[in-house]
C-alpha cells in the first residue's frame, strides 16, 4: 500500500495514478489522508470489475463533497432502493421526452441553428468557444428539465451555467480533494465552501421553478421533467416512504445540469480544437460531409454512413479523456477479485485514463488518430475499451443523449464552418491543454470559425 501521498493532492491526480500503475501493477491500494482506496488500471482489470462483476462494484463510497451536494439523494451518489427508483424514473422520463428519438433530435437541431447564427455573427474573428458552446448544450438540458430554452444573453441561463461550470472545476481541484480525505478541513475556509454556496444558489433557483411548475401543473399535459416528477409526487402523496420528494428532485436535476452540460460541451470544444490543430483531418471530415450530406440538415441516422466523422468523434472522446478518474465505486459485499480480498464498502477508483490509453487496445494511444476506430477499408469499428461513459450498473444515464448531441453538433458545425488558429498562432504552436478539475476541459487559444458558404 502507498501511504499518504500528499503530492498527489496538489497535481493532476489521474496522471499520477496512471504512472503509479506502471510501477505497482493494475491493482494497488493507496491511502490519502484518512481514506484508503484501491485503484484499478488497464482495460482488462477495469472491464473485469465494472462489466464482468458489475453487481459487486455497483455501489458508491462516501465522498464528502458529494455528500454536501446530494446528501445521499438523487442518482449519482445515492444507494439502495432510492438509487434504483430514481435511476429507473429518470431513464424512463428522459425516454418519454424523446431521448434517443426524433423528438429530442428536433430540439438539438433547433439549438444548433441558434449556435450557428451566433458563430456567424463573429464573422471569422478570433473567438473563445467556451461559454457559447456551454450555453447551447445547457439549453438542451433546460428544454428537457424546464420545458423551454433561453436566449444566450439571458442572465438566468448565464448564471446557471456559471454555477455549474465553476462547481465542476472546483470539485476536482486539489483543495477540495484534500477536503475529501482530511475531515478536519471542514472547519476551515476553502473551495469546498464555495461549492456549497453555489449549490445553495442553484437549489434556491430550482425551488422557485418547482413552485411555478406546480402552479401550472396539468397531469394530462406534462411539458418537462419537473412536471413528470411533480405528477408522480402527487400520485404518491399517501405513501410515507415515497422517494418522490423535493430533496430527490433537487439532486436529480442538479446532476442532469452538471453531468449533462459540462462533459458534452467539453467534448465538442476538444473536437473543434482538434480540427484547428489537425487541418488534414478537418479536410477529410469536410469531404465526407460534403459527399454524404451536402447542404441537407445532418441527422443522427447519418452516422452509420459517415465512418470517418464518427471515428473523429470517438477519437476525441478517447483522447480528450473527459472524466479521467471516473466516479468512484464501492464493493457491495466482501469479494475476492483477481486474488485480492476486497471487503464490502472498499473505495474503488476505476481509472478510465488507463483504459482509453491502454496500449493493448489502441495502437498509438498517445496520438490523436481517428484510425483507432476504422478498419483497413475505412469502415467504422467499435472497440470494447471505449468507455468514456463508464460501464456497468452505474454507467452514465445520459449516454444516449450525449451521443446524439456530439454527432449532430460536431457534424453541423463542420458542415457550416472551417476552423483555424487565430492569426499569429500557427498549427504547430496551437497548444491544447486540459484543465485541472473534475472534468478534463480544453484550454486553448482563441480560434477563427469561418463560414464555408
């Protein structure tokens, strides 16, 4: 066991875990502060745990910052029957509102139209994509959760996205990581207090929204996720053990905003930056779009006849490694795993970085290479080590929505624009760096988005 590695808590944690796995093997235990963790590294080991032994690795451990946010409610860090019921209801309701079908595709296409107009208004000037892409993806979530979208200049949407983005950054920052493993730090000021403050403001806004939806609620005309939850809440008013209460609704919607906005928006930004960095790949994407779609609206069904574009999106997800450490798991019972005894409740880190960069699964993992997902004839091929949404019982509930968003947003933007580094910044000098946070967001210089028409 590697004890009390404080230096891990002041740097990019997932990178250090990955380096340690090269020294100590695919399974090792590490202690940080008061918390003992078992790190699983490499495709075979992570797959054996999350997929082949899914029931044994289906719990979540206690993580102080997430306990502050969710208090055990919702989906991401809840347990037992509450987790099962909230996950079932959320998946069912998202499907009812069109996830994976043309209903939600129409909303995505509509939002893309607004984004394209906004980018066209820049007239090729150097542009920072961070906020505008976040607002566009955030509007998809607000349309599902609240039943409507916002203008990009709307102060409510701007504030919501600021709160969500800041918390996603702070949750993964070194000071909050220290707070998670050193209990005494809860008595001192720090970024964990800012996270709680942001959550309090977000919840206050949502509670006001609930009241408005409750006032206008029509059981036979449910227009949003909030409406569907409130109807279910009324149906179970007589049940003292009902899971349909405000605390669960607040937590579920907070998760939908956080997980449903930042991860997808970050992936799209990475993809656009890669096009600026690799003009030959961008040229190939443009050629495929022009040949298959032309000037028609991109549709999700086009992905099966656009192998190269699909491969570029998959390679972006692999290479950008948006959630590198994955959300932690915990064992549901005492188990033997690959010769190691893991008691019930063992804190598990399934290291996605090590899966997406596994040299036994990807020929050249350190390079951005769409050919990782193409055969010798240029046909798209799946790879079982492609796990950007995690795997097993706790796989991301928004995977279907995210896949549709990624294809439609990327393809539509590439159909409309060519992407270039800003003047004075050559392709060679164009550097893309990940941020230090819960997600691996892209930091890059401004780019020029130039209309192809």
